[in-house]
C-alpha cells in the first residue's frame, strides 16, 4: 500500500537548507520515492500557517519509506535540514490503496 510523508517545515537558515536540497533527489530516487507536492506558499483554508514549506512525498510502501529515511546516506544529509529548520513529519497510508 502506498504511504505518504507530509512535512511542515520552517526554514531558518536558507543557505544551510540549500545544502540539504542539493543532495536530496539523488538519495530519494534510490528508494522509489515520488514528490507529490512542495510549496513555500501553501494556501491555508483553516488554521494559522505555522510553517514556511509544505512537502508531500509518496513511497510504494512503509518499508521503502523506512529504507530511505534510515539509510546512512540520508541520515548524513538530513543533518543539514536539522541544523537549518524546524519541522514535523507525519506518515500516513494512502486511502484505498492496494
């Protein structure tokens, strides 16, 4: 079943965050990930916007997402994101996926 990760990120250091962005796609593609949406200007229809970037990514299953997130390559790269931003990431299963 497809699984999605939804990230709400507040970027505090754009230069350092750019280091994360530079290495992201290469590692991400190795794990069958797909970028569904990325926006620095998400429209809020309820609640207050408390982030600067919204990201939605999809993987074929939870195992693929875990293999990406836990990979040594991503864990090294993500240190740039941790240093440059604050955020929350939720993992949710696709609705009606088989």
